[in-house]
């Protein structure tokens, strides 16, 4: 019986983004949808991202950023719909309310937790939307993973990890960047496709032949992927 390959979050996110953009553009070309008419609803994007960060179970920094995005997107969407027209004084008031709430939360529940210890899982998977993501791995049998970044950044440190067989990381970057740090005894095989973007391998090749090979494949749109050791 043939074994089914592991799914890839980065490929799914990249495919969904391309599908939505393509479908909207195709509908606009057929005069089914007037994108100019719906352009005024752009605040729905930061509003949706903010709500995603609030319910996504991320760290306190992500939730605080989610509150800011939700307030900003919600106020601008209300303005676009004609319910409320926030002025500079209103935005300052909302900023003060948000800052006051943040200090109250910190005062009641303490400061943010210390950075998490190195991750020992064999597979790494992350999705960063308008945010940053950092992780250090000390996996003893690293098998790969998937990274998806949209308008954000991602830093993965694998210098403490080891592998027993070649591993593959699938990436998708749109208006953002990914930085990977790998051990000096790993060989990097870049198979990515850049579109107005770049895949850069700044690693030093191992001095002796090795079977530890990391394959980087995926798509970068107006972003970058850099690997170094």
C-alpha cells in the first residue's frame, strides 16, 4: 500500500493566497466583480488578522498586536461603512485605552514569560501573518517541516539539531523573509522558486562528504529566504 506524503501548511497557504488573488482578478476581468468598488473595504484585512491573532493562542506580544490591529481595522471599517468617522483625537483616545489595558494586564498577571526552551520536536511548522516568529531546535532526528510567512519574518535556528536522513523544509514567503541557520556539517540544496524575490545560500560547504542534506523548496513572492551557518 502506498504511503501518503505529509501535508504542507506552507504550500496550502501559498496556494490559497494565489487562488484568491487569481479568482478575484479573473472575476474582475469578466466584469463580474468591480475591485475598485470593494477597495474601500481594505480595513477588513487588518481586522481579520487582528482577530486571528486574538483567538490563535499565540504569545502576549501577538495578542497585544492583535488588539492594535483589531482596533485599527475596526475603526477604519466603521468609517468606510459610514457608521463612524474617527479623527486624530479618537485614534489617540483608542491608543491610550489600549496602552492602559495592556499595563493593567501586565500588572495583574506579571511580565511576559521568558523565551521558550529549544524545541526538540522532529518536525517544525509555523504560520506568521504580519508578525515575527523565532524558534531554536535541538531535535535529535530532524525530519523537516513547513514555514509560511505573509508580511512578516521568521528566524529558525537549527544549529543545535541533528538529522539521520535527508530532510525537506517547504516554504512560502509573501512580502516577508525567512532566515535559517543550520549546522556546519549539513549540505543545503535550494530548490525554491523566487518571483521578484530571492533564495540565498550563504552557508559554507562541509569540509568532508556528508549525508546530512537539507532541501529547501517552495515559493517566494516579493520576499526572501536566506540560509547560513
